[in-house]
C-alpha cells in the first residue's frame, strides 16, 4: 500500500527533513508516526499526499510510483487520499456542509451525490444536526470532526492525519481515535502523526518512531523491506 525505499527530503535552505527512510505499511493497516517536534512526522505525511516531493529514493502508494505522478495526474491521485491538517483549515465563511462538500465539488460530483455523501460523513462523526452552522460557532473538538468528515467524504483508500488531537483534552482525543479506528475497520489505511505517546500506546497499533529525520523503530509489526 505505502512503501518508502531510501527516501530523502531536503527543504530549500538545506534542511534535511528525512534521511534514508525505508518503510512499508500494508493495505488496511492503522499506524502511528511519533517523534519530537521537528522529527519529520509531518514531512512524511506530506510526501505521501504529494504536498511535498522527495529528493531521492522511491515512494509507492496504491501501486503508483509518486515520481511519475505529475501535472494533471496529481489531483486524480489525491482523490484516493484523505488528509487532516493539524489546524483543520476550515473555511470560516462557509457552513459545515460546504466545508465537507468541498472535495466532492472540486471533483465534479453532482449535487444529489454530494448531499448524500456529506450527510453520511457528518452522521458518522455525529455532526449531522450542525450542517448549516459556521465553523466559528463550533468547539475545537467539533471543528476537528468536521475536518475528519471532509477528509473521508470522498471515501479515500488512505487517511492521513497530522496531530489531529493536539488541541483536544484526553477524553475528546480518545473519542477521536475511536472514530479513526472505525474507518480503519472498514478497510481504510490510516496513518496518524502524533506526539501523544500515552494515547498511542492505548490504541495498541503499530508505532513508527522518527528522530531528526531518521527512522528509529517499528513496533507492532515486522516490516517487509
């Protein structure tokens, strides 16, 4: 499903964000990427979603060599990826419905299908009754769930989340993790970047640890490299 082979990422200015990453995540798996701030967690997720481009090595996602996904093929590839940003990136001048519908509208779905899928996604995260409310009127936990609904509304094969519970209290964080696990149970490959080691250990899933851009350990699964 996701394979990194000798992957390096260097940002403009010379900062080496990732160094010789070799990693395999099987289809339908749920795993956590952890490490201190600056370890490379976000960079790893952004490479998978083609938000960033690696400098050396090879990345295969859903059977596609990302080096060959260029131009018009990038938006098509991203339809198989759901991405939750740490800061949610909700549009405050749009309703909850419109925020969640955005990926479908961009992809050209007809309104009837958009409405059906948005309602299903909001129902899944417990926010169907708030479809006409604007994000500023929601709590932090509710905004996070809107972000999750938007990330899964197009039924992606891979769901990536960057510190999705960073601003939530422990109870809400655990509740959110249960939602991620529910999506994983229906076949979605889930990869979450988080520094909350206590919660990660409670989930009893595979743990991938980064330090200074290097892969330190893989806990919970033997790697196929």
